[in-house]
């Protein structure tokens, strides 16, 4: 059996088997890491999504970043919508429907600005958007961190973007923006025409654990199949050499 590994064919097979088995194990470990990340996210959702709303300044000020442990935390904010700077957030379908999210800056009495995702409007990117309430409103929504590091994926001058990168928006608007945004739950007073509410955050575990098990099984099956192949080929020469000997005796 050891002589098999000295041949070029089996050295290539051995190297390929090691690479494939290692790849399967690494992919399984990656899925386990993804599963842990999903579990940590779900723990934050479960802790924050159902909490009682508090004034936003009790959790974060305009100068502070919104940490991940504040994600989905309900907050209340009072201010006036800046209708002139309304944005359309594209490529964010809801329930499989194409449409845009309507993001409007809310100017607080102190002069700070908070971006509010007021909801979803199905249709194309240029669909008609119902206006937000005029005058002072009090909104309740779930706090979300900035989607930094991606740019905007669009143009503020056109009013259509893809990502809520607060730093990139603040650099162009030169406004004292909060370093996070809010997904609206309700506003008081309400708008004359409401938008489609945003979906609730989910806590589904996802398929990562089952994927990890599959990759580890692939690695085990691959190693087991390689061992069976080695044993079969190492035993084959003796069987084949015995067959001509028997034929020779019969001919004699």
C-alpha cells in the first residue's frame, strides 16, 4: 500500500483529496461562524425590538455612532420633516415587491437632523410619493446604524440612492446628521396618505448550521471514499497475479 503513494498518479490523487477535504472543513467552519453571527444578531433583535420606546437622546446624541447593540431599539423623536430633501431608497423590495423606501430628514428643535425611513411604496424608482405630514410631528421608530463603507449607490441631487451612508450624505448636505437612521413605526399626527409599513425584524436561525453539517459530511465521505479506493487498489495486484498462475496450471 505504501508503494502506491510513491507513484505520480497517487501523489496527485492524495494532494487533490487533501485539498478537497480541507476546503470542505473550512467551508463548514465558515458556516458555523455565520451561524454564530446570526445567533448574535437574533439576540439583539429579541432584546431590543419589543422594548418600550425612549427619547433618542437617552440612547445616542448626534455626535455618537449608533452601535450594533442599539440596533432595532424603538425611539421617539420630535421635529419637522424637510420635504425638500426627500430621498428614494432603491433596490429594497418588500415581500418580493419592487419599489422604493421613502427617506425624509427630520429636523429637531435643536437643529439636529435624523433620517427617517417612512415606509415603502411599490412601483418603479420614479413612482409618485405621498407627502409626509407638515408641521411638527412626533415619530416613533426603530434605530438603525449607518450603512457606512458602501457609498451612496446613487445621487443626492437626483434624490435616489441605494445605501444610507450617513457620513457620505452629511459630507454633501453639510447638515448635523445623527450617525444613524430610524425605520418608522408611526407618526403623530399621521400623514394624509400612509405608506406601506416596513416589515418586522425576523429572528429566523437561517440555514448556516445545516450547511456546516453538510460540508463536514462531504469531508468525511471524501476521506472515507479515498481510503476505500486505496484498499481496493492495494489488493488488486495480488488478485490479478494469481489469475494467470491458475490459468497456466490448467494449460499444463
